[in-house]
C-alpha cells in the first residue's frame, strides 16, 4: 500500500515523520523485541535525526538497531559521511551501544581502499543480524531522493540500480560526487516492512510523480522502492505538485 502525506512546509514534514517513526519503533519493539531502522542522509534525513534527538527519551534505544542505506567511501573524518552527520545530529547524544550502529567502512578503515571488501563486509554484517538471510526485514527504511529519482546511491541506468540479487554493492561511478560509495540495493530496500520517502522542494516534483505513478526503476530508481507492508511518501506541497500528472 502506498500513501502520500502532504505538508505545507519541510519542517512540518520532518516533524510528522519523526512522530510516526517514534511510533513505528515502539510498535516494532512490542511485536518483535527490536526495531531495525535504516537511516538516510540529506537535509531531510538529518533534520529528522535532530528532531529525534530532542525527543530521544521517547525511544528505547537499547532495543534499536540502526543501519545506513548508503555512504560515501571516503576517509572517516570526511564531513560528507552519512554516519558522521548522523552521529553529530543524534547518535552522539543518546547513549546508544555502538554495536547497534551498523556503519559502512570508510576508505581509511580496516579494509583500506578496497571498496569491494568493504561492501562485502557490510553484506556480511547484515547477514549476521538476520542469521544468514541476505538482508534484514527492516522495520522502516528511510529514503531521501534526488531530483533525478536516485535513492541511496542508486542512480538511473547504473549497475547498482539493476542489481537483482546482492543486498549491498560498491559503486565506483556515482554521477554525483564523490564517485565511490557503498549502497544497499533495491532487493535490500524491498525487504523492508515500511519504506518512507522524505522529499521536499519543487525540484523533486517530477521524480515524486514518476515514483508514485509507476515509472520504470531503471529510469527513476525511486519507483523501484516499496515496503512489503507500506510505502509512505512524506512530501511538502512543492514536491507533491505533480503527483496527479500522467
């Protein structure tokens, strides 16, 4: 089931998503004892984490496992690393066990500059969490989106977007710098119980319409992402302006 939730402003969008995420985490913990959440970068994703920081007492972080949809394969202290931005916005302030934060390796980490080994290690980490399955059934996979419809580091007409088996792949040719990244694939995203898009701005309107109206994933990767139970588009009015287009 796909749902579009439209808000007058980006800040209202973020506040609504934070409110619903707190509820989704609580529901997952009640149902299964743990909540598996995939974080996203970008302005909306980080704003969401900052909002959660202000409401952190409402979440039992000892029962939450956090993952990342993608990250830049750059040195650990690079300011563009999603994990670093997430740490500054939320993770450094909530006392979560570091073992529950599943970060992708940087280019100066234990695998050095071997991006394929780093991607394989993240895939192995996912398999450990799921006791051997390729990827967890994440409770919520948060997604930002580019104007061309990219999600995670899955860009139009790339091998990573076309991947049908692996849960994690290395990207060496990202059209958006930096070129080297590690990303979850559509098969991993689509194991999620809920997939949530956080999208604001008129420059995203064409991609939103394509994703909701069923475009080809090769052309618009956002169109290939669906939750097994629910897909939710959190949109501001500008991003939603072309949803009714054919």
